[in-house]
């Protein structure tokens, strides 16, 4: 599966679904999932958080996440287990209106029902907007 999205504006401080960045893992199958994109903040006093939700009670779902706040600096990195919308939302960015990268990679084993993965984003800090830039992508490869 390959899914991409158009530019998506995030004006709220809680995680919201990013339109177009969702994939369904069929029941009883195991898939490697890679999710990548860029974000921009309209103000250095506004940061971003990127996370996901998974429905269908997957047997296994472990992801690594990185969100960069400068060209080569990872501000948030760590494991996302089977918990939805986990992780902090940054409150600052190093530069306004500058693309910064984020990614999440992991393995999902769906149990007796399909598992739907939905990418989510939120903004932190002052009341400005962040955008998930057009071209963010989910690539999913069946491995078992």
C-alpha cells in the first residue's frame, strides 16, 4: 500500500486525524509500515507533535518515531507501543515557515480483525498553526 496526503493545517492543541494518511492492515497479516513527511510552523513559538491511532486490537504494533526541530536535530524520538496518541507535542520550532522532517517506522501484526493505522498531528505553544506538508506518505509492505 502507498498513501499520500495534501497539505493539512493543524490549528488545535490536541491530536487530530491527518486526512489521507491512513492504511488498513488485513486481519491475520504482518506488515512493515514506514510513514514520513514534513511540517512547517508559522511561528517559532509553535511546535508540532505527530502520532497515530490503531484500531482493531493489533497483536503487535511497535513504532519508532522521530520529529526534527532543526535540520539535523531530533527533538522527539522514541518508541510508540500499543498506545494511541502518545508522546509530547513540541511548543517551539527553530524557524518559521521552514520544512522539518518527521518519520515513524514499525511492524504491525493484525489479529482477528483488520487494523487501521491513522496518522495524527497536533500543535503546541502559542496559538499559531502548523501544517503537515503535501507529499507525506505511508508505505506498507506485507512481510507475513
